[in-house]
C-alpha cells in the first residue's frame, strides 16, 4: 500500500508541494500535460481545453516562435481559471552563477512565472545554490533529473545515486525528481515522462510506459505530451489519461 497524496502532504514544508497535493486532491488528477507546441495561440487553446483535467502544465518556453510577455499574462489567467501548477522544463545544466541569470533574466524570466523548474545534477551542488537564490524566496520548487526516459540515457547507477544525495542536501528547494520510478525512500516527488497508452517508442529513442506502469513504479505525477496534444480530440485524451493515472493511484493506495 502506498501513502495517499493527502498523507504525503503532511511530510513537506515547501509551499509548492502543498499547493500541488491540494490540486491533485481537488481535481482527482496526477496528470501533467507536456504542451510542446510552438505557437502561443495553439498553446493557449490547448491549455484552456485540457486545463480542467491536469494538476501541472509543463512548458518548453524556448520552443515558442511568437513568445511575448502577453503570453505569460494569458497563461496565468488560464492557471487561475483551471487551477494547475506551471512546470518549465528548462533542464538547467550550467554553473550556479549562469543558471541563476538564465532562471531570473533574459526574455523569459522563468522564475517570475514557473512554479517548478528542473536541472541536471551534472555540474554539482552549485547549480542548486544558484537556482535557489532565484527561486526560493518566490516560493518555487526544483526537480532534479535523476533519470531520463530516452534510450541510452547516462543518468543511471552512481549518477542517479549522486543526484539523490544532492537532493537530500537541498531539501528546502529540491522537491523531487524527474525519474521513471521511486528512486529514493525520502519524501521526494517523482515526475515521470515517457508515458503513453498507445505507443512504446518514437523515432528518436523516446521510450514509453503506461500510466499504470509508471504509478506502480512509484511515480507521483505522469507526464504526457504527444499522447494528448497530438490527438484529434485533446479533451477526450486528457480525460483518458487523467482517469488512467487516477485509477492506477487508487489501486496502488488500496493494495
Ligand atoms: P512526449 O510524451 O511527447 O514524448 O513528451 C515527453 C515530454 O517530457 C517532452 O516535453 C520531453 O522534453 C520531456 N522529457 C522526456 O520525455 N524524458 C525525460 O527524461 C525528461 C523530460 O523532461
């Protein structure tokens, strides 16, 4: 039997995690949509359609061809309307001073609107220190990439173990991992990409598992991209993945 989201919430102090668990419970959803679209109107239309069924919206802000600050304002309106967190999948990977600038400055000013972002542990603890300076006071949270879903990923074994240690040293800001399974016994969230109900891989080495396989492996939030935004009816697919993820969670919490 796994602890329920409500039981888990009591173990965390980070406000982002508290907000996330609240949303998951209110919406009966552990679904994060990876909205990898390149035009802001299409992206906002997708978010408005799937918003009711998701707990987190994941963005790749740098693939937008027509980004402007107005887009952020409209995204925040949708966030308020549909009640979800925003996760910018920036995968920071530089020294602390540089990532702090990349996180807070430039065109995107990610720390001003993204509740959650993520980083590779590759550069060492300085990357967390730099991002923490940009995000902790704003109430943001960080995920570390402990594993990747792509074939041949080098984030395995001792690399993954070092990533877990890094998270343990930075529990005020690191809220969890991007990983395919529960990589640590500590109270860290696990966000799992590479989830599909219909496909097992793509032509670039992406590897998929079902929502049930991900949840049974200890995932807390399943991330679905093309399985939803690539569908003819995105609402039907969002509901299908929301229901599959929630049914798998309910079954796991009763086992
Ligand atoms: P899709 O479901 O279309 O394969 O999209 C997966 C999403 O998750 C993409 O936005 C990708 O950048 C992200 N992702 C991933 O696929 N594997 C990882 O290990 C980490 C990711 O962030």
